[in-house]
C-alpha cells in the first residue's frame, strides 16, 4: 500500500514537471537557457538558485510584473520573451516556475 502511494506521488510529480518542461521548450526558452551552462541567458540552475524559496516572485516575473534579479544588465534581452508566456493560465505559469526551480 505504501509503495502504491509513493508510486502515485512519483507519477504525479513527473507529469507536473513534464508539463512545465513542455511549455519551456515549446515557447523557445530552451534556446537561451540551458540546465547548467551559461549561454545567451543564465542557466536554469542559476535562476533556480536566485529564486529558491521565492516561487511567487518567479511567477510574478513570468507574468511580466517582476524585476530581474539574476542578471539585470541583460533584462532588455529577456523582457520581450515574456510576451509569449505572460498571458498563460496561472497553473501553466506555476508548472513553468516549478520546472525552473527544480534545477537548483
Ligand atoms: C533570446 C534569449 C532568451 C530567450 C529566448 C529567453 N530568455 Fe530568459 N533570459 C535571457 C537573458 C539574457 C536573461 C538575463 C536577464 C535577466 O535576468 O532578466 C534571462 C533571464 C531569465 C530569468 C531570470 C529573471 C530574473 O529575475 O533575472 C527567467 C526566469 C527567464 N529568463 C525565463 C525565461 C523563459 C520562461 C523563457 C521562455 C518564454 C525565456 N526566459 C526565454 C535570455 C532569454
């Protein structure tokens, strides 16, 4: 019984993560953000570190209402990207934030 519960929790977690990952890829975010390497944009690991314990702030940023805290000097490159996602439903933005935060 306990194993079954664990398995269900595991499957639930994965489907949520997959959802966020899917949005991240389909919106072209992956072309500038790698899991650990610094490329055009900061790595997901770096972003997850900056937003550790601050998921609400991250969701706010994704909605275009926050301020850049990771690399403010390059905010002009990131800001226009938000037009593609800022109007997504809340649960999709949360899934996206969860996906990013997983890289810590
Ligand atoms: C053209 C390249 C590019 C694309 C495409 C891109 N980003 Fe970025 N992103 C950047 C750069 C450069 C920064 C660093 C500036 C900054 O911190 O805002 C950044 C920073 C961020 C940050 C950190 C914000 C902060 O507080 O500093 C998040 C979160 C983020 N991007 C998410 C996304 C998501 C989600 C997508 C897809 C919709 C995306 N990015 C697409 C270049 C890009």
